[in-house]
């Protein structure tokens, strides 16, 4: 025999079969209408609800919420909408059968209650997790907006020089960043940077790069445009001094173009080399030595000076763009320069659209950035 417990009764006067089945085995405690479950007996684990009680469906829901196993005497008590079991017995059930049903229900009640509490706990955790996920999503959206604010709103057009860009983040925030800045009347600085890694640490690194890259050296009322190789050297020293724990390295390609004579000086630090497309259809990769930023404190970076011509183009891109366009590892079927050469005659926007045609609509595995410098094929002004 199980330890004696109290069986709750909800409904009119209990039928004789109910009293006989309970008598000598359990205690019975009628609940007054309307049903209140706040002050139930401590040993109450089972309740019998008469389906003739007008509020039977509501009573079942309240009892289930309190973790009480419910037996409905009659045809139905409506749908409770809860996961906790409802046992139903007919009005003409025999005393022996009802007692057997109650013994089974009482024996299973502790296990069912533990299951019920587990469900409630899981639902609570799920709600908390959902709330936390929503809060994180909101914070990430704010971070995304903040990072977007660091990007140029309008690309400068100076003389015959035009820029085009495609920027697709792999997640809320990106480990890539680009910028195009007019340095003075005739000089424009531009770069693409890629922080090693993904997520928030990489995104924070891009913001550091944006603020730390020095393009001009100002002294009194005069200034000097810092050559790209020196600018990368200073940025590298700054990164190395910071000793960042989450995202230590990044790659950059940085260039400065003098639009007066179309002289473009470029340096890179561990970044994929730019592709120089000539007006006559030929092309070359602009190779320069330069390690990743943030590894070696006192390292130097090479630079190359390109004499651009009307109709020339210079493409800067992140390694994520190369992976999407050309494939990864053994899946790579061609090189970026050869693919670019096959479409170099397309108009600027069509050219960039073709390069990003294979980027999934929900983003690639890595951030994708393409920055195109276009020298319009017209007489210089």
C-alpha cells in the first residue's frame, strides 16, 4: 500500500462508488466552488473532477498547473491544453475498477509530478533563453548599425576616378571594412581590411583599424600625406602594442592615388594582392611583400607605384570574396585574376554584380568585400 494521501474531490456530492473506493485507503477532501488551488493539502497528489461540475475544464487546468494528477469522472471535461495526463473513468465504473485506477494513479503521481515540474522548468528555461536570444539579437543589430556607420556613405568622385563597392557580411557584423577618403584636392586614399576571425571580436578590430590608420601627418598649418607603406607600419605598431587577446591580426591593402597624374601608390599587409586591369584587356596582380598586421612589431612593408591610364581598373578584395568566386581548396577551379580578366570590359556596376552573383542571399561563410577603382576613359580635367 502506498503512503496514505489526500484525494481531492471537485463536483457535487461524491457518488457512493467514489466514497467506497476511497474509504479505508485515502483521505478525501472536497474543494469548494470556485476551485482554489492555493491552499491545497500538502499530501494532495490526485484529484477527481466530476464532469457535471460546471467549471470542470477550468478546474482541470488549474489542478494541472498545480501538479495534481486529474481523474475525470464522466465522459469529458473539455480539452485542458496541458501536457499533464488526464485519466477518464465512466459514471458507471465499479468500485473495484475505480479503486484499481486510483491506486495506479496514486503510485504514478510522484513520477508524473516530477515530469510535470521538469516540463515547467524546461518551459521557463526556454522562455529565458528566448528572451536572452532576443536581447542578443537586438544588441547585434545595434552593433551592425554602428559598424555600418563607420563605412563611407558616399564614395568620392574626383576627376576621372570613380569607385564601386560590394560589401556582404557573413553575419550581423563583419570582419571586413573598407574606406575611400579624399585626402586633399588631388589625392584619394582607399583600403580594404580583413580582421582574422569572425563575429564581434573581428568587428571591433575593424573599428580599431578605421580609427588607427593615419593618412596625413599634420604640422602647424601644413600637412604631409603619409605614404601607404609608412601608414601600414604605424598601424602595425599600434596593433602590436595593444596586444589584443581575442583578435590579434588583420590584413590590409592600402592605396593613395593622385588624380592629377593618375599615379597610384599601393602597399599591402598579408592581404590578397590587388588586380590591375589595363585598358587594352591585359591584367596583372600587384605583388608586394608585407606580413599580417600585429605579428611583428618592427616590420616594414613594400610599396608599388602604378601609372594608371584612362580605362584602367584596380580591384581590391577580401579573401572571402575570392573563396566565393573561385572556390575553396580543392574546389578552387580558377584564380581571381583570370576570372576578373574575362569580365573586365563590363560596365562598373555590371562588373561588380557579376563578381557577387554567386554570393548566397543569406551571406557566404566569410565576409565578402570588393572595392573597384575605375579610371574613366576620357580626357583628364
